[in-house]
């Protein structure tokens, strides 16, 4: 079984991404998909996706990966808050890999793809070798994460 970690997009949830991928998953029965939420959240009332709110009326929060202004960030300016939220995102992914991994692949959508790109750059540079306790992704296809 191929195990895939899935990262959702901006103001979304793991539950919504799982729903969005239901038809996609039918074509890959040999894969198991593990969905995770981003570390930052806001009340669902702030969501820009009204359709998702109608399909999932019980969701109370939507999640996002990057913040320039989140009040939970200690940093003073936007650039520092961005870097602080990026660190938090990478730590969240590392924690997920340590908890539920190893994974054979990571699939991402929208803002999750931006986070994955920065995570893979650091992963390939060896920055996580001392903090990822389990084997990391077994293959990384960098071509699929770059715009041509």
C-alpha cells in the first residue's frame, strides 16, 4: 500500500480535501491517503468558500498555512510573522511524519503546495535529518512541484 500525506489549501480543512478527492481516490485503490489540517485556524464565518460551508455545516474552523498578521504570532512585522508561521507549518508536517509516517509521497493543493515546496527544499538540504524520527518520503519528484 502506498501511503500519501495530503495538505489542503487556504481556508480549508482536511475533511473538505478528503471530500474533494473522493473521485480521484477511486482510481488509486493501492494508495491510502492521510489528511492533515494546517496549524493556523479561523472561525468558519471568515471562510470565503460558501459552498463548503453548505456541504459541511458542522465544521467550526477553517485552517490555513501562512500568516502575515495572525495575532498568535509573536513577531512584530509581517516578514517575521511569515517566517514564524512557515516554521510552524514545517514543524507540523515533521510532527505528522513522526506520528503517522513514513509516507511514500506528499500530495498538496493550493497553499498546501506552497508549503510543500518550501518543506521539500529544506528536506533535500538535510535540515530535517535530526528531527524526522521515521523515514521521510521515499521519493521526491521535484519536477511536479515546479512551474515550467
